[in-house]
C-alpha cells in the first residue's frame, strides 16, 4: 500500500524542487558555455585553457540531460553525532545543489550514499531509515520504508519485506533484498530492447562489486539474471566518479562479445552521466582491415580453436623471425665505372645485430638500412665521391631495395598473416617447435590477389593484434612513429562474457591495460567458446598479475523467475555439475511451456503460433525467438507467412517487438518472453552445446516456451 504513504505529497514536492534546481544548473552551464564560445582568440595557453574548460562544460551538460530517467530515487535518514537526531539525504542519479550551494540531491556514487545500498538489520551503518521511491521521471508513485535500530532488526522472512499493518512502512530485513517493492516494480517492467540502469535498486552484494578498489583484476562470477553486466557498467561509472583524475585522461574500455550486445548496453553509461567510455568488440581495436560478417563462413571449428591457443604467439614470432634473413649470396651492383658490393656474411652480421638490439621488428628496419647502405658505400673506393653521395645514389636502385626488403621487410600485421596463411611452406617453417605440421596446414587458405581484399575471421583478430605488437608501427622520417599506430592503453578495462575469450584474446585485452586494473565479468557455466575454461585460474593466467586477483560471486538471480530457473538448472546440472546455480528471488506467474511440433515441416508454423500466444499474453512485451543460427532464415519465413512483424538481432538489435536471435549472439541479452526453438539443434550446432542451451533458457524475465520437433535433450525431457 505504498501509494497511501503519508509523506508522499511532501516527497513529491521535494522531487519537483530538485528538478527545478537541475534546470537552473543546466541554464547556468549553457550560459557559461555561450560566454566561453564568444571569447575567441588570445594566446595559445588561453585557447588551450578555454577548450579544456569547454570540454568540462560539455560533459556537465551531458550529465544534466537525464531524458526519461528519474533524478531522485531514494532517501536515507542518518543519525547525527547526538544519536537522538537524524539528518536526511536524498539519493539520486547525480549531485544537485540549490542557489545557495546547499545539497539537494546526493550522487549515488558518493560515500554518503553507500548505506543506501549496504545497510542491513545487523549493520545499520548509522541509518534510522532507508526510503525507496517508486518513481517514473518526476512522478512519485509510491514509497517503501525500511526502519533500523532497536525493535527494527528485520522480520527474518525469506520472502523479503512486508507491510506493517497496512501503514506502507516496511522494516529492514536481513534477507539480502533491499527495497523489495521497488525492486519488483523495476523487474516487472517490460524490456525496451536496450539494457536499463539499476541505480535505484542496486543490492548489497552488487554494491560491494561496484565500490571495490579499482586496482588489480576483479573477477565477477555471476549466473544468469544476477545483474553482472549492468553491475560492471555501474562500476565503470563509479570508478570515473571516484577517480576522475586520472581515469578521464587514461580512458575506460568496455569489451563486449558482439555488436548486438553493444547495442543492447549502449544507453546504460550515458544514463549515468558517463558518455566518454569506449565500448567495443575486439575487432574494433584493429584498424585498417575488414572482417567477415557474423553470417559469413568463418574458420572451421578446428582452426578456430587452434587460433585461440597461446602457442599462436610463438607461431607469429617464428613467422616474423623467418622474414629476417641474410642474403644467400653476395650482392654486387654496378655503380658508375665500377661496382659496389656487400658480402652475404656481412648481411648476416647486420641481421644478427638488429635482432639482438630491437624487440619490435619494424623499429629495427632503419638500423638495418643504415648499415646496409654504409657497407655498400664503403665498398666503393673513390676519394672524389663521398660515401653519402654513394648512398644517395643507391637508394633509388630497385635491385638494392629488393635485397633490403629480403633481409628485413617492413611488414603490417595483415601482410604478415596474408603471406603466412597463404603459403604452406611458410606455415611449415613457422610451426617448428610450436605445433605439428598437420595443425599448421589446417591454417592454410588460398592467397587473395591483394592483402586489401582479405576479409578476416573473428579468430584472426587476436592474431593480428599479436603481430601488431611484435612488429610495431612503421617509422616515418627521422624515425618518428605516429601515435595512432601504437596500441592504445586504458586506465581500466571491463570485459563482459570473459569466459568465452580465448587465451590469445585475453592477451589482446591485457596489452591494452595501462596499469593492470581490470574488471572481468562472466559465468563459467555459460562458457561456450572453443577453449571454454573450467576454472578462473585458466583465465587469470593470461591477465595482468601485478596484484593478486580478487574473485567475487553474485549469488542472487533477480531477472529470471524461479520456475524458469528450475528448468534451466536441470540443463546446468548436466553441463557443469560442479557449479552452483544462483537463487532466484521471483517465483513467476506461469511455468515454462514445452510444445512439440507435429512434424519438422510444421516446426516454423508451430513457432509462429507460440510467438503470437506470447504476444497476446504479455501485450507490448519484447519477445525473442532463440534458435540455432542455421534456422533463422527458415523461421523468418514462417513468421512472415503468419503475418508477424519481426526483426533479426544481428541486423536490427532488439528494437522490434519480436526478434529472431541466433543462439550464437543471445548471451547477455534479456527479453520479456522467449521461445527457444529446437533444443537438440542448439546442442548439436555449437561448441559446448548444453551450456549454450542453458544460456538460451535463461534469457526471459516473464515467460518461456520451448518448441521442438526432434527429441528433447534428456535434461529437458525429464522436466516434462
């Protein structure tokens, strides 16, 4: 009965006052920026300072633009030093002050806000009361109170929090669930196609992760529905607030598993006032090359697995070393009335010295060139011609350039791998001591006419990056290097679905860490990659080790109804018997439905029928049809035939009411209703198929339907 709370009118007035202060702050920021833009000219220092100030104003204006997000979502009443008086702090999305600079709203990331998320009946953290608002934009719909102190230690019920005699006041409980009604209201909202923030409903175990120290590697193990993705994004916002300097300059990088996922999460950080964080898939970090689309043929399963293994680094090292070689015979070139010469033994010495001096291949080219030209010039004995003149004359000769390129060519990562993968001979040579000849030849693919024509596979990304690291950038005049050609590093890196990254991909992420600070998020039970790890040590060995890693688990599932989790957990028990499933806080209204199509020919029609039934049952809901990748086109035709408008996740994201989602990209997404199609096909079509099925079954927040024509996997069949 929270809508009858006696303080609702006063709190509504306070929220409106906060919005008035927000608007005043926004107008002031715009006014200052206009004045700043008008002050043109001045010294370089003045222009620099003006531009820096303008950048700060732009960021502030972005923070103040909330859209439909609610500014204020809670309040804490904290005891003062006298212990018989309290002071109130309203908690919100960002800090707002009035014209007298008195705080009106406290930023959720500020230290004073921590008890809002962490206080319990056993440890009140100085609170007398915690108040949650059920709010939509400026409109206060309800209030939920939790009281602390003697006589208010919690009800102790596993079902969370309950009303006290119809007063609308809820006492603090030690069940671990904070703001029960507010949380349920948020969870039961329909999905919009993009992930929303949870700033108003962060739970204690989630807040512990968000506010953890930023140094070292933090591992977040969380099952489906525990909020690990959104928690990681809130952690990014918290770190930028707490460590604005130096993180704003160093940068924060968020790495996601695919572009569908990036589209899904793209609004979370801007809604928290942090728009400057780079969000990318690994392929985005490789400039100047083209990659195949998700629906284009990639590597074979065997080749993809091999390309992910750590020993590919040794293959790359060998391939580069093989391109540093002495001339097989002495080189003699006509010059004026005579010749210039360089012995093969001298070229061997030059190459050997450069190998010893330079760790990065392209950096050593200038030294090799210098010694090569010097040796040729010194071989010409004419006192009337200086060695410098000889060098200048020889640099334009094609034969000399070919010889130099043979000894120590300038290489791009793409050119190196194009040559390597397109030559069985080079593969055999580079594979020495690294892999068998048969394994090396599995990487062979016919050369394209030009390296610019190559469309690289997803498994090539980390190998290209490894080559980029060892080769280094090309050097320009005077040995200068364009900073844009260097690998960019970041002050903090967040990686989602990390359990699916290969050792080579993990090393790629590590290269971008400036100081070893990372937050990695995943679930070993959902590991479906070609080299799925069995324990976190299998991941951590490839990540920075400057400080001991910390592992924190999320144990409570908020998104998925318990009845759906019960079915999914049967699959998990078979796929990963050593792991524990999260506890669900929601029961759900309807158990999962399992429907058998009359025949394989009628599978698509049956799917369409069940999709329509879900749409009728939960109007306005987001509905996903999760199926093996190869079935998507067929199911699209069936939905079209049934007159059901829909999109495909790889093309439209989750913007459509009904979306076809290939199982390969479903990880990390959530929808109101889900139809999982042909579980046996999912199991057979993807690496670690039972784990992939577990992922598919855990995407729904309300309703789940399983449609099949083939026999069900045993774990699901036993549920019927």
